[in-house]
């Protein structure tokens, strides 16, 4: 339902790419490096993507506790 209210074409590309945050070993091991690599591959602003990834990890850490430490390491 929320996609009707906020269609993907008006969302920043950083949000679209961080919409699903899997707690992969690479993300947990080096969150900043993961964000930088993802930004480079997708030709996005690395700082914005890092902030969006931080926000998603904060949001998802209740369901995936390992993302709490990732959020702490990505915190601005």
C-alpha cells in the first residue's frame, strides 16, 4: 500500500538500493566498506548511501539483531 502513496520514482536512489538490508557477512565485517562498494557499483553518493544504510539498519535491528552493531559502526 505504501508504494501507492510514495512511488519508487520519487524516492532517492539510495533508499531504493538499501530497501532490503540483508545481514551478510560482508556487511557485518565492514559496513563502511560495504556501503562504499555498493555506492561505487551503483554510481551513487557514498555518504548518502551510508546514511540511508544506517537508517535501514536501525529500523531492521529489532528483527535482525546483528544489524545493531552495523548501525553503531555506520552512525554519523
